[in-house]
DNA sequence: TAAAAGATCCCCT
DNA sequence: GGGGATCTTTTAT
C-alpha cells in the first residue's frame, strides 16, 4: 500500500486518467474502493469541461495545484469528485466515475441505503461520493495525508482500458476520454 | 430578471 | 425505457 505522491498528478488529466484505474481511493482510512471508471477533463481546449472559459468561483480548484480534490454540486442534489492534475494555473482534472467497493461496506450501505447490493454502492460518480461521504466540505482538500487518499496496492492499470466518449455531456463528444477497467465494463 | 441546462440518480412501468 | 426530483450556474432577454 503506497500512497500516490503529489507529483503523480502533475501530468495532464488525459495522461493521468488511465493510470488511476485499479488504484484504491480511501476515505477516513476505513472506507475504500478500487477505481474502475474515470473521465479526463481539460481546460481552455475542452468545451465539455467546467474550466472552459476560465476560472470562476465554482471551478477555481481545477486551476490550482495538482493532487487536490475538486468537488462540485450537480442536478440540484448530487456531489461529484475530481482529482486535479497538471501544472498550477493549468485547468485539468480526472472525474472519478465508479468504484468497486473494497472495505467499509457497512458505512457505505448506511449512507447509500440498506437494500443496496455491493455493486450498487459506488457504480456512479455521485453514488461513490455518497458512499465515501464526499461533499462540498471536501472541495479543495489535498489528497496526500488527507481525509481522502489514493493508494497503489500493487494492482497495475489495465494494459488496454475500454475507451468511450464521456457521459452526460453535449460538447466534444468525439473525444473518447472515458476510461474503464475491462472487467468493470459490464454495464456497457 | 428570467429561463434553461446540467460531468445524476431513483423509482415506476 | 421514461420522467421527476431539485438547485446552482450560465446564458438569454
């Protein structure tokens, strides 16, 4: 179990995104899941990104130093979490879209609903935030030694991740910037 | 000042 | 497979 260094996130999101597959994200040291689906979002050159058009109150964290968490509120009721990448001032982030639960299934189920099957606990960007209790309070926090961390437990990223267009966007749909662990691609 | 869309999810049929 | 929930941000008048 090696926690990822801050420099791990310095390349652009498009580079970091596939490398995050099969890493493990841990909240409060007890609730964790393996990352099986991500999407890359860039800044000035990506019309689907929150950072397109420059920094605002909402997206400011995306323009900050890498290795921090960008959490945003969407659809009036959901939180989604990104890992900020790239050099400071450069807008770049990886949206965490799905996890395979690893530990802390009980607290996850407590927050997600007692009737959830294991797979339903973290199989969506807002679901995993609810499972890990990630909210706007966590926007801008550093990952390294933080409440939410990402570690490498020795499982390598897939050699050939499944690539598709990003979900839920209407612009730049020709860019296949969604990456999925092949075994995790069952929902396709 | 108003309207619409949005990096979603859940329940119903 | 379809629609409602629910509210912030962005864009249009």
